C-alpha cells in the first residue's frame, strides 16, 4: 500500500465539485472501468487514495461548511452525485483572503465574506489549519486573474513545506523567481494552468503540431471558447484574461517550428452564454498552405463538460506531487507540468512529455 494523500483545496467551485463527485461515482461503481483518467495507478496510488482534508474559499455560503456540503453551494452547478447520498466528511472549508480573487462580474454570485481579518492574520490561521489537518499538497483552482491570491498561496506553501499544484494561469511554476524559491526549499511544484483531457487547447496544439510535422505551413489560426459557468462569467472582465491568453497562445505556438505573428493567431475565451452551464464549446480554425502553395483550412467544433475535462488531469497532478514528496524531489516537476499544464516552465511535445512523466513515475 502506498498510503494516503492529504490534500487541501483552494477555491471550492465547480472544478473541485466535479473532482470530488467523480471520485465518489467510481467508489459507488467499483466494477466499472475508471474512464476519463490517464493513469489508474501511479506508483501504487489510485484515485481512492486521496483525502481532501481541508478547503479554503471566500464565499460566505461555503466558509464553515464541510467540503461535502460546500461543493453543492451556489453558484456551483455540478450535480453528478445527489447531495443527500454524498458521504459526509469532517473536513471543513475555511476563509481565504479575497485580494484580487473576485471579479466584477461574479461578485454578486459569489457573495464574498466581508472579513475584518488582515491578510497576515488569515495567513497564520491557514498555516495552523494545514498543520492540524496534515495537508501535504495544496491544489489551487482560483478564478482566472487571481494573481495576488495565487502568490499568497504559493508563499503559504513555501512557509509550510507544502507541495503546490497550480491549476490556473497565474504564473508560479513557470516563473523563474517562484520556481527557484520552491527548488531552494525542495518543495514540489506543478503548474501552470491545467490542460484539459480533451480540451480546446490540447486539441488545438495537437492539430497544429500535426500540420507542422506533415510539412504544411500554417499561416493563421484561431480558437474561440464559450461557456455558461462562473469561470466564463469571470472572464468577461478582460483585464483578468491577460495571463490566460498568454498561456493558451504559447501552448499552441510551442508546437510550431516557426512562430506565427501575433496578429495571425487568436486563442482565448470569448463569451459567457448562461444556458450552456458547465458545457464548453470550442470553435477552432487553421489556415495554411501545402504543396505548390495550394491553400487548405480546417475547422473543428468541440463540446465538452468543462469540469469532467479537468478532473482526470488534476487527479494525476495530485498523485505526481505526492510521488515527488515521497522521493524528496522539489522545485518544478517539469515532466508533470509539461504534460498536464498549458504553461509549464519548459514546453515539450505531448508525446515526449508523457514519456518523461511516466519515466519519472518509474524512477528513471
């Protein structure tokens, strides 16, 4: 037995709700093959070896509740497992500082707590919670644009020797200064910006690489995404999208031998359509030239459940962070970051990243 993995969650929204409900789904259906996951077993760890020991949020309706209750609170909309049948847990949701974590468009939905505590007071309380619960990995699913809060949590991890998995495009693992800090303290770090299982960016970069490897010249491309959850509502605030667009664009550009000019590539969230809920729609187009300078183009429409798309990746990131902890490996875990994240400190072709990731698991 490899043992248990004690995880703290930051941002108890739809993504974590889908992750937790998905694990329960497989627990309730033990005879069913675990689909939607890259690796069933990683160095002895399965999806059932993860314990969510504490959570942190700013929503007034989530703080103080147990995690199994909080994941169903508004504005969350994942309901794969009925609330009344979800196993109860003693793990609670605690207060996180707001800082820049709540955008203008979502404030009235999230209803952030009006706290009188200072950032320093909250930091000390959080450190005590991590100590009391034994959390060894923090996974952050904060809203896009939460740069200051992400840095707050990165520092918490440094102060408490806690591994950090950063699922959003606020750059920590791919930032040289932060990467150096985690390396110096030998603390595992995986990030940045989760790459969905069959999401918009992984499909786009795979097709871009295919066109590139087959000898065609890509001249221009776009990727447009729309959805109906608070993630997309939050991204209506353009100022919060700077790092998101960088992350998604660089993920595609990294697969090309010759970079496209900035005005020949557009990759990014585009709008919020309420009735779509957790459904995400992606529209992608590639234009280029083949033999004898003959033009070609392709268009793709992808429809996925945005939260199911990320859960199967996050569960691998958690287990890879635990493997790094077990082996005393710190700093950015490059193979895991390259394979699972859009904006790692070192980009790799996905085939190479997967191979290096599996070599890492095997201790090669």
